[in-house]
């Protein structure tokens, strides 16, 4: 689903042209709306040629949004990112890999993200749990939420609230939400 209408997309593209944007990040509805607008308006080529990096995340990124974004920004390295407030960026994958696995996505396999070396990701009872030097190990003024965190082998893990499955410790398929806490 693309929620950014043409008028809003045109205003953002105008600002990107004026300010010389080369890197872009946003939700699938935002980036997808820009991409849809740029593909429909090839005369807006300055932005399409200048942008070198695009990160899409904050909600499930479908293969069709990844493919549309690559068409709109042909010179950009497009990545799908996954993260949470308490851990920042947890995982990422190149858009090409998301597009290549479109069949698995369409068959209910979930949304694909990769697993970087700087974050430890485990799936416990189907839920994504993350640890690392950058991951929050407790909540200030929220003992109940801190108590809900888990410890595995002496390491504190944050429960992300997302359901997932992991393949060969390098790919993670997000399957939906387990918890609506934010």
C-alpha cells in the first residue's frame, strides 16, 4: 500500500532537488510514494540520478515496494532495514534479495531481513529477541517492562514484539507482531 499522494510526493521531490539529497530513508509508504511518483514522472530525473542510498523500514517491505524503489532510484544502493526503538537497526538486506525471494513472501513466508554481525538475534517462542552493546538492557522508570526482558547465557535480550523465523543464522523472516507494545 502506498499512502503518499502525488501532491505530497512532488513537494518532497522539489525539496530533495533544492537541497541536493543523496541519501534517503523512510517507511514503505513514504519511500514507495516517492518511487511511484518518480517512475510516473521521468522528467524529475535529477533526484533519480543523484540519490545513491535508500533505506526502507519501519513497516513490512514487500518485494513490489523494493522493486519499485530500485526502478525509481536506479543509481542507489537500496536496503531494507529492520529495527526497534530499544536496539536501533537490528538487521538489513539488499532490496535485490527481497525481490528475488518474492515467491516465498507471496506464499506467506514473511518479510525478509538479513542478520548483521553487530547484533545477536535469537527467536524465542517465535519472538525476535536482540542483544548487543547498543541494545537497551533495562528501562528507566519501567520495572515491569524491564522484568519482561530475558536473559540467555548471561546476556540480556530485548523482546522486540515481532514474530520471526531464522534461516541458517543469516536471514530472518518477519512473520507479524506478537505484541503491540511500543
